[in-house]
């Protein structure tokens, strides 16, 4: 910094406990275009720092930063283009670590840099430490894509935390909310996190807030129950369709005369629906199970009326129609996205002829995998064995061909919740939610890697490294 420039120190509008980073006035070497640099935490987060760069002119700005003493391994932020006041978020940070950084400003490739400054990151909250423990007998047996990539898990209790974990069990990215938990989260095709939040009043996978978060921690969307046509409780799923609209499962209630079943003349049956909203919360499309089935035809309706079908997942089939799984009756339905017509039923009492080995109890995390097959986590309640199944379906002949049938060890039996996704053609990432365990195996069931967690994550999803670069580049093992 040139001699004679006045330096002012003031705290940003955050708590004293969080204000551990300096605010500096500075001049760059390109004629004094930087007037102020402000460093502050990005939310309640030890792994992100927001850098405010205020300039006298309209300029491009970039931040280069690195662990102190390791300038050769420096990170460079994306360009903040054509601004006088820049807000740039640093990711790829490690907790309680010393960093150095400099600001580059100018136009296009003609950038001049400031002097080098330093800061120290905050430590992780005590309650967040030691949440994960990895078991890996031989990292060389773990696929390179997994060693380089990340596992997304979430905490459903308050405070809610959405996290990316590398293969060594390090938290490399997280986003925290207070007063709510992350009930379910999906990584979108836009490389954002689409999440369902719910406070203590909402059990398990039910919530009242839809939030989309960027990799830099910015809130891109925040819809709360009561806004526009968002009137119902959402549960178990939140997706984006190709039109960038929100596809959800919602709670639906109807009044029926259940006196013939031993109930009341005015009795409430709680079922499930599909609710599609635009990004402002306006209803685009809606469907309910009551459009297809009559509760009076169910001999167990009096017992099940508080949670009649328990839809637990919605996904898109290859043709764009919906796939919905129901826990209570062990079925998967295909539903026309335009008419709401049920096109077929797979599972107990369904339309497909299935081998005995393919019969499943309950499905969680249904989706179409990379080879184009229907894949899901079978809780396996009747046999007390959980597994991953994938089917190649002949929808015309109503035939099922089993492509994957991979069982978890009995000690990892998981009676509710869970997920399973392919990491590559022969390796699975399975989440045994009730066991607080995420397991990497090959499709033959051979154990490769295991993550023990101190929380109950509804699912565990694999995110390849290229999807989150350059914002996250902290692999667990060097490739």
C-alpha cells in the first residue's frame, strides 16, 4: 500500500463473534482504482468468505487466494465483470487456516494486482466437528471419479446443514439454516441445490419452505408456505422440470363417509398429490391420488387414513412422464404429466410380470440411472435385507429384466428411507439412513468405502468433481 493512504477499520454488519476478518482501505497498482476491500463471513460459514471490492471506476475484478506458504496452489475466482462495487465469494477454504490473497482489477485480460493481504478462516462449529468417520481398506480400489468427487448429505434437525463431504470424510462445503432442517435436497442440472426445509413442527421429510442455493451460498429462490398458490405441506421431494418449474409431492386431504368401515360420516383421509409451481409460487399443474383411487375401496382405510399411500419420491421417466413410489403399498406408478392418467403400476398387484427375485417391499429414491434403467433402494422389510434394484422395463409387454440386485449386509438393514445411485457402471453409493451409514460397494456387494455419520441424512448423493469446479476442488485422495 502506498504511504500516506488513510486506513479505516470498521466492522461489517455481523455479530462480533463472526467479525474475525479485517476490513481494509487499499490502493491497487493500477492507479488507485480500489478504494476499499471488505472481508466478511458468507452467512454462518467457516468455509466461505465474501470479499467486497469497491473501485473508483467500472472494472472487472478477480480474487486470487491460497493457503499461506502455498502460492503455487492458488485459487482464482470467476470474473466479476464491469462493476464499481464487486461482491466475490471465496470457496475452497479450509477451517482455522491462514490464507493470503490479492485483488486483480482492470479490463479483459489487462488486469493489475493489488498488494498481498492475509486473513484467517474461522473454525468449524464444535457441534459440526467429528460428524463423519470414513472406513476405506484400500483407496486404490475406490473409483477415481469417487476419490475426486463429493457426497452430498444433509441434517434434517435444527440447525439444518447441507454438506458436501470428500472421500476422506472432510466437510468441503456447507450451508446452514437456523430454525429449520434440510428435509431433502437435490443437485440440479443448473449446478445448484434445490432443497425442502421444515422446522420442528414438521416431522421426518415434510416441510414448508423451498429454497434454491448456489455454490457460493447465495439464495436464488425462497418460497414459503402461504405465498401465492403454495398452500400445502410439501414432502419427500423437490425437483426442477425442463421448464425450470418446481415439481413437488404435497399433502392432500379429502372428507369421506367412512361409517361403513367403522369410521365417521365426516372423516378425513390424508393422501398425496403432485404440485407443480412456477418460481413465483403460482400453480402450474396439480394431481392427486384421489383422482385415481377411491379410499372406500381400500379395506385398510380406517387404519391408513392419516397417511393413506405415503408417496416418498417423484422422478421423471425417460419420456418425461412422472414416476411416483408409494411406501405403504409397495408400488411405483407412472403418471402422464399432462392428463394425470395412471399409465401403469409396478410392484405388488401391479401390471408387470416380475421374477420372484425382483419382487420388492418398498422403494425409496426412484430414478432413471445413467444406462436408462429404473433404479431404487428397496428397504426389504419382509426379508430384513435392504438392497439396490434396477430394472429394464418392457412397457409394451409388461416384462421386467433385473439389471442390478445388490444386497447390503444384514447389519446395514434399513427399514425406512434410504437411497442408491450409480457412481459408474459397476459401483453404487447406498445410504442406510436409519443406520447413519453411507456405503460404497460394487454391484456384486463388495465393500469399498464407508461413511459413518453423526446425523440422519435422508439420502446421500454422489456429485462428480466437474459439476462443482471451480468452486470446490478439494478431493479426498489425490488421483
